[in-house]
């Protein structure tokens, strides 16, 4: 593989710094989805990673380095450079907690009930111009500085936090090679009209300043092509958008799983220890959900569906439980903290109605414990993934890869992974709680040979279309665009 110079840009970085009780600086190397996904880039290419200084110690490190890139190492020891970007704390709060998550995330996951929300008031306008735009400008400044140092590097932007920055870079570096991968859904053009015209245009113009815009599915890709036509009046031809004198390639590549990592992890001692605890306490059948406590994950409806299932099938009482392993998400945002409360109330309602001595229908655990999640992946009989909308949903790929019980996947038709896995899962509408209840029962009572066939097909697909394939597709897109530019 040819080594390349790459500048990776994301809000959250692969390393976070802190101070130990003895005063010594510690570096916590992240294992989140994006960091894991881009690990092979770090292994095989010369990567400079630009990210926000998130912690107090991050900001100290950024100041000590005079905002120059630091020499760092990934979890596997691969070297890379890290450039931490400091933001004004108030601007960052507006950027992250007003625009990025309660606005863009909600818009792109269709999470508003439009009769009551959102209200695009002066506060949102202020947060955009005093938060989202300045933070994107700070990122753009850092990218320009790196491009001055290595002008032949390609820039990899990631996700909805950074929609404005590519245009800000393009204005100063017209020949830069840039690609932007959007990891969340892209909503249809009517829904984008919730934003005032100048804001929705700014989002699309920012993305079209890239040479490539990537999505996980053809569904999100089609929506983006249509919104470019409807909102900007851009010319769309098959997979390219022509706008403002530029052409942007729009692609879709569903992200895969690091299969080698998961196959090693499933037999590690931390996972085996957690698995022993699950195996000792589980009933005959185990329904699993592993999610963040994000409203888009649809946990409350999933619990309600499980309650309906129990009401329809008293013969399975005491024989089946749902294990819900939920990672608390964005609790600084009121909508998220309120949703966590709704999750807890729904679990309590189901348990109060059905539990009896020695049997609790929903075992709700709220913690960040990845070893426990992997152990539960191995043990489920039915995996419930009923997201309202999801850019992809890695749980629906990770869990079947390591499951050892030929477990059945119940999957929302609005999860991006459904485009790949629909032949082998039980498809549900995320809003049809009765349909989800029926799917849970169908999964638990499915014939053993049919369960085995479906589980094997999913494992084969996930193994064949792994994380390395996704990375290779991104690099091939860069080569394709670069060759066209020089032809």
C-alpha cells in the first residue's frame, strides 16, 4: 500500500490527556467508533490528526506545544501526529450543545415533532454565528497551517460538527484535496427547510467545497443529491454535483467492523469474566439491546414492545429477559437527560407489571462497559436494534460477528445497516411497537436451522466487507478524483 500524507479532522480526537493523583500526566487512547475505524490509516500512512482540546489537560498540552503537532502513538503503537485545537469555552458550548447536537443531529435523525419544535429563535442564530461558525473557523485555520507544511496531503473531514470548515479552507487553499464523510443519516430536503434558508445553504455549500462527500448508504446519498438540487439549485448528474464552478463526487461506502480485533477481544479475559456473570444469571432466552441513551436509538419504544410481547406470551414468563446495556450520552443536553429518565420509567413500568420473585423482565444497566457489551453479544438469542434513524449502526454488525447462539437480529428498516443485512434479519418499523413485539417472539421461536442459516450469512457478509475494505474505498475515491483533476 502506497504511503500517503493525510490530515484527519474530527471534533473528538484519538487521545485525551489528564492528570493522575500523583500529578503525572496521563494519555487515554480512545477506542470509539471513529478512532477504531481510522486506525488502519494511522498504521499505514503519515497521519496528522486535528481535533478539539476537550479536557483541561488537553488545553495545557496544546499551549505547551505552541499549537504545533505532537508526536503520539495509537493503542497499537503506530505513530502519528496530533494537533489539538483550543476553542473559546462559551463558543464551544454553543457549537456542540446548541447547534451540533440539538439542531443538526435532531434534524438529520428526524427527531422533531414539528408542531412544537424546533423554535429557531435568536438563541440559535447567535449560537450559529458565535459558536458553530467560529469553531469551524478555528478548525479551518489549523488545517490551512498543516497544508502549508505539507501541501500534498489529503484532508479527511468527519461528520456533522464540521460542515462549514471545508469551504473556509477552500477559499484559502483552492487546490487542496478534501473528502468529507458524514456518519449520520441525511434527511430529505423538506425536512432541511426547518432551518432558515441561509443556514441550510451554508451546510450544503460547506460540504460541496470538498472533492468527495461520502455516506454509509445509497439512501442517504440519494437524499443528499436531491437536497443539493432543491436547496442550492445545483446540477446533479449520477454521482456528481456541479456547483459554484466545482464538481463534487458523492459516494456511499458502509463502514465495516475490525473483525480481527473483535475475534481476539471475544476470548480475552475481561470479556470472558463478564460472560461468565451473564451466563450464570440469564434465563433460558436472552433479548439484548446495546445502545447509547440517545433519543434516536428508540429505547423507550423497544421496552414498550418487550412489555407487549410479555403480555401476548405468558408462557414465556420467567423464561426470557431483556438485558439492556446503555451508555449514558450527552447528559449536558436537556433532551438527552430527559430521555434517560423516560428510559428508566418505561423499564420500571414493564418490571412492575410482570416481575415476580427471582425474575426481572428488563435488566437495565447504564454504564460504559465495552467488555460487558462484547460478552453480551456472544450470549443473545435475539438482538433488538430499533433505531428511529441511524447512519449505519455498528452494533448490528459487531454482535452477530461474535454471537455463539445463532441469535436472530431484529433490525429497524431505518438503520443504515439494513441496506446490507435486510435478507437475513427480521425487519421492523421503529414506530410499530406491536410489530417489534411480534418480531421478538418470531426470533425466539424460529427453527434452529433457519436461525443458523441467517446467522452464518450475516457473519460471512461482515467478515467479507470489513473495516479494511471501507478504508480502501475511501482511498480509491481520492485516487479517482485526483486522477480526474490531473487528466
